């Protein structure tokens, strides 16, 4: 009772001060017994206002889940070789005829047939409209009559570390359809290197979460407390000594090229016209007869320059070491792609490179498209 009186006094003083205040009030055991249900906390954050309390009830995140649960689907991929795989997805929009589902590109790779299962247990064949291996996003279309709910798209702009998030997806297999897990934002703007294919690594700017993510969750939703989609779960860092680290593609990145994917258009990305390796790959450097100054510890080394490419026209040569793009450090080949692919064809960039021991800067207009 004493604690309650102190809390009331503190709140009253805050009101009198007319300023911004925050308080947390934990119910005593006696109050829980009298009320019949426990409120984990009462939280109020207010500026120039007198009301506005958010109550987190014993039901936890159920209201958050309700808002998007029926928009999440399971995607079954029957591969061309006859084997099967599965993942998750969610309906992000509809028109008069179709519902449009977002998922990961790797969920639908190699598909001979795509089957979509809804929360109603209805299943329907889906059509893959388009996708992109670098951002790992794809679009699947289904007849609109099967759609139960449409997810609301949110934003990561004001997201902060420690905020509560909810993941919904189908880990492992169909018996765990639309599993809900909760957690927190553990990190923002994490740069994770992934293998796109046998010849390409790529850096993604992702959200780090501690919500449980397992194979099959890929393509599912990451929700904020308002039930809005802020990310597409995609990766899990798996290591014998590391647990509880999951990753999600930011919804803004996922939506960036969605119109092109819906139309089945290939996303064109700029090309420098060079073959390159990391400065640390000394065996390759010897094979190409390239010797670097001992002071060069990071960057990418130019092995070949394509004739008439923008780098050829700018005078870049074999043995040059690219160390910056628009002032951002180029640490390896994957990060060079990441920085380059933030730009569109027609943009102008500045490359900083080292020839021998001399640093040079060249300006390039991106005019070629990568395959």
C-alpha cells in the first residue's frame, strides 16, 4: 500500500510539473488476488497531455498477433527434381482478382509447383511473379478469394533497440504451421554477409532479433507491437557457440523493388566492369603477378578490366586497389557490391583507389547493367 501511495504522489507531481513523465507500477500480490488477473505493468509516457495509459495484460502479445496472423501463409515448394521444401510468406496487398504474397526468393527457388496454405487450412496453387536473389525477396500471386487478411506494412525508421517484436512463420514443417515467437530488437543496421550463389557473396543491412527463428520461418513476418510488418525473417546465424540470434530484412528494403517483381521485371543493377578479389587473397595475387605495398590491409584488388567499361574509360588498371566508394570504406568484394547496389544506373559515384602507394579518386557515371 505504501508503494502505491508513493506512486500516486509521483504521478501527481509529474502532472503538476506539466512535463513529460514515465512511471512503472507493479501490482502487489494482494492486489492481484483481489483483481483476479495480473497486469504485468502499467506504462505511461506523455508530453503536454493528461491521459494515455497503455496496459500490457496477462495475454501478452495476443492483440499484436491477431492483427496479422491470418495474413501469414505457409509456402510449399515442389522442386523440379521431385523433392520438397517449405517456408513462409504473407499477403501484403490485393486487387480485384489476386492476392499478392511476399516471401524470400530462396523459398521459391527451383520450384516446379508452389502451393500456398492459409490459416483457414485451404490450399491453392500459387504463381511466382518475380524475385531477386540479392535482397532475397519474391512475390507469389494467388486468387483473391482465398485471402483472409492483409498485413499492414509498417516502418523501421523510428525503431529502437529493446523494442518488442513478434515473428510468425512455419518452422521445420507443416505440423508447426504459423508458430508465434516473441522477442526484442537486439541490433539495428547489422551488416551480414550471405552467399547468394557459388560465385557471389552479398552484404545485407538487417535487423537482429532474439525471437526464435528456424528453417521454415524464412519469408514470415516480423511485427512491431502495433501488429505492423517491419521485417521479413530470413536468416539465422548458426554456430555451436551462438544461440538466439535471428535476422530480418527491413520492410523498406523488401518493398523497394516490389513493383518490378510483380511485373516479372529483372532488377537492373550497375556494373563496374572489373574482376576483383580481396587484398587478403594472397595466393590469387601471386597467380596474377600482383604485389601490393605492405601498408595496404583492406580493399579489393582489380584483376582485370573489361574493355570499354566505365572503369576502363576512367583509367583504372590491373593491380589497383579500390578502398572507398563515395567515401565509405570498401573492406571486401561483398561490401563493394553492397555499396554499389545502393545506386541506380545513371548515378554518379566516386571511387577511391590506390596505385602503388598513391591514392587517387575518380568519378564514374554508372551506365551498365549487371547480369
